[in-house]
C-alpha cells in the first residue's frame, strides 16, 4: 500500500516540486493549497486539497478528509511559509504576528492535528522545511530568522515526545534556491524600504544581494530529493542542510565563536 504524504504550501516552489517528485515515486500526495477553488491535478497520485495553515478549521477539515479517504497519514511535510523583510524598529504588530502565524503557529497546529493518527499507527515522519537562517542571522530578516529558529527548536523538542511512538521528526535547512519566493513569498515593510528610511543604505546594499541569489539561484530539486531521502532512510540526520548557503554557513556556525562567525557574515555580505 502506497504511503500517504501531506504537504502544506504545495502548489508552488519547493512544495510543488516536492509533491511532483514524491508522486512520481509512487507516493499518494495531498498537496495543500490556500486556493479554495480546487482544481484536479494533472499528475497521477497528487490530490490537491484546500489547506490554510492560519485557519485551524481548515487544518482539521483537510486532515479529516485525508483520513476518511486513505485511513492514514504517513508523512507530513510542513512547507508553507514566507519571509518578512523589515527592521525590528519598523515591523508592525500585524506583520510580526503574521510571520509567526504561518511559519510557526501554522506548523505547530498542523503537526498537532496529524500526531494522534501517527501515534495510533506507531509510525510516521514529520519533515519541517526550515532554513539556514534558522541557525544564523541576517539584517532585515530578523522576524523570518526568529520564526526559523523557532522551527529548529520545535524539531529538537518534539523528537523527544514522538520517539516512543516511532515517529521521526526532521528539518531541512534550505539555502537560497531559484523559486518564486521573492514574488510570492517575501513581504516588505513599507517604512523599511522607503526613501526616507534611516536604513536606506543597508536596504539598497543588502536586498539586491538576496534578491539576486533567489532569482538566479539553482533549481530546488535538491530539497525535494532530501525530503524523499529522509522518508526512505530511517537513519537520516535530524537536520539536513541543503544548498550552498546552508552547506557553508551551518557547519561554520558550529566551528567558529560567535564573534568570529559574525565577522565572517560581515565579510561575506559586505555589511
């Protein structure tokens, strides 16, 4: 019997590519989308399903539907997320809440909903799509950084709770890949990016660096491959850095002192 995978934020970018990769490998994939007008997928084994991680009712309905159809959820991939570009000084209450509502609270609620079924089955895999920015900071991305640090903390704690029930929990610490993240997954604070901002010099220097790295970045297929490898390898590492930035900076963060690592970041990005 095919394994059943639920992926949040699965109709674009890394999520869509991961859904396609797993479906072609024989998995039954439920691809979460915030679009309530569900269209049938043209790819065999993919079932699009309405799922907004900021709405608890939507989460419950999606999981209930999958359980009714399949009787189980073997794998949860928490992929839905976006980034807020703002200084700490400028970020509004609404912006900071929304950042955590999707990247952290949505992930927790999604996990909470599937855990009883995995626990009863005494099996399951939960994979959280995190970032190398869950292990280091960059300017103008403090809210996003904080949300990904939180994801890493959730993984570290949840593994202790789920291990007695044979449920594995992992994170993929993604680098910068060529996706539509800048267009669809990045929200900019208007004050931070205004001509009158005291941070104007930092913004004009740093934002093009990040934008270019994403817009001209490599295909995110390695992320999809990493998800598949974690599912199929019971001995997978807890956290997997994927992509040039992740594979460079995550190990460095462990090797260098805090001061030396900060200096390395300043030199790398000319901050």
